C-alpha cells in the first residue's frame, strides 16, 4: 500500500478549511467572471503580471510598466521569457516532472548560465531534493491540488537546487501545477502576485518551511492558502 505523502499535512488544524475556502473562491472567479470573456490575451496578461511579481521577489528593480514595455532588467527579462513558454510544459509535468522542472530552469537561465548548468542540479543533495519533488507530483495523493502546488513550490525554493533563478523556477512550478491539475487551466490566477503582496509573510514562512520542522511546514501551508486567495484577487479578471 502506497503512503499518501501529504495526508498528514492535509489533515492538520486549519488546513482543510483554508484550502476549501480558497478553492471555492478561485472556482467562483473562474466560473462567474472568466468563462464567458476569457481570451488568450487575458492569460498573457496574467502571465506577465506573474513574471513581474516573481522577478521582483528574485531581486528585480523593474516596474511593471518597464516590463510591459520590454525595458526590464535582466532578471525581469528572464522571468518574462519563461512565462511565454511555460504553459506548454503542463502535459510533461503530469508524466515527467523532473524533465519539466529542468526545462523551466533551462529556459529562465539561458541568458546567464553556461550550457552545462542549465536544468542541472548543483550537486547530489540537490538532485535528491528534486527527485523528492518529482515523487510528490507523481504520487496518488488525495491532498488538494493547491496544497500540492504549495509544497512543490516550497521544496524547490528552499532546496535551491540550481545555480540560479531558483525562486522563479519554484513559483513557475507552482503556477504550472495549478494548470496541470485543472485548478486554473487557463492560468488566470496570479499566485506570484499573491506572494509579492504578502512578501514579508512569504519570506518568513519559506524560512519556517526550511528550518521549522513539521510546524514550519504547517505554517507554510496555512500561509499559502492565503497567498493563493491574494493571487485570485490579482487576476486580470478582477479588472
């Protein structure tokens, strides 16, 4: 019998209700405000907003207006380049998540890293952590897809398995999990913007996930539900 890797977390105090409420809010947004007027341009705008927010969290100083005009700094340009191609990896994430994660890094790092660093973990420990993320994504977990996305994000962000751009890859992976698992098939929620809006909490809860044992993971899970709700509020469908 296979053990569900997230069963313990999905049952902790506050987690079921937080994720049920957040998923309900996302479903209402997509059903009532999105389906009849969603266009590829709306998805593109969501991806651009996410790329800018993720770049800022990674250290970019570029404004949204600069990024929109194609005048962002290197980090912002890297994030935008990834956003333009990442949704095509959603099918691969279902069957070969290690390859999908490696491809995310190869795309975002292509302008600043040597070819032999693209998509490759820094060391054996990093490779092990990535295998763990892959096993999670391939597991038959009954945990909410939002929770799976949050844990995959935190695993990659705290392991920092690549030579650079680890945060951008982690946040792109989170968005991609939501797409591949049908939470947000057209990628209209902007989880990266949710994390930026809650930046202090985002950074402190990632540290808790890394250093705080099970209680730190619990804290991250509760935080992430709030961040996903903020990401829904940041959707272009709200404008």
